C-alpha cells in the first residue's frame, strides 16, 4: 500500500525549493517563451482551440513568474495562474497586477468539475513523480469542460531519467526532475481519458541539454 504522505512529499519539496529561488529564477527567466517561435505558435494554436470550444477560463498550472499567463491573456482567453510556491505567486502578482494568481497544486485543484476551458502546464509536470502522473492528469480531466484543451511542455529523454538538485542560484533546495519521452507522457494522458492531438519534439537550442517535448490533447466530448 502506498504511503499517503509520499504522494505529497514532492509538492512540499517543490514549494519550499521554488520559494527559495523565486527572485533569482524570475530575474533569470522573466519570459522563457521569448525567442522560441515554435512554443509561441503552439500556445497560439492552443488558445485558438480554447476560444472555439468554450468561454470557460484557462488555468496556467505551474505559472511561476506569470509570463505564460500574460501571453494567454494577450491571446484573448480568460486565464489565471496557479503555482505551488507562494513567493512565485507574489512575484507574478507584482509583475502582472491585472491578472489573477493563486497558490495551489495540480494534484488537487480547488475547482468544481468541468469549469476550465483549457490547461497549460509548461515545464511543471517535470516535478511530478511518474507514479503520480496519471492521477494529476485525471485531475486535469475532472476540471475541464468537454472538449477542453491541454498543452504540456517538458524536457525529454529516450528513457526515464531522474535528476535531483540540492543547490540552485546559490540557494539550498531539494528538487527532483523527471525527464521522460513524449510518448511516455502521452500514455499517461490517454490513461487519464485524453485524446492526443499533436506531439512535437524539438532539439536543444542554445545552452539547453535536453530536447523539448510538447503535447496538445483534449478531453473528449
């Protein structure tokens, strides 16, 4: 039997670690989509499909400094950000005072069933252990309207890799990163009831060490 506390250990670790590095991380990555036309095109396609399907808002999960939330707002979709780190949420509110940001976790969204038109989770599911991934995607499925869209991005690896960092930006942290293949992540989405619409992998750019994977999926009607 799985220890219930183990399911929340990674949440506490992510919250504490990102609280510690929030100012330095935000200064280093104020907008991780800038200069990446493929990512911007995928986000635009996601927003277009959301608008065509529903007027319900988008939840940007793992919103960090808030730049993805802000770009979605510019793409004319109602949107709010959710992050596990209170300090990240505070910085996002400062940078984007016209937008809503909340402290929360993707493992248990404080939302009724069928209330979101879409979910973005860009480079945030990398901190979710593999054994928790289907449960997280099932939570996505629960809160989405029929036809609701999901856009994921993540570092990829041919076989699952686990990396643990104890220091970043000069701060002591304890943060795990799970790197998986795009197909492995797609399998978890399917297990949670989603249909895959697009799967894209791009090669590393600049100082990136891992390819980037992108999945666009939807909750069937």
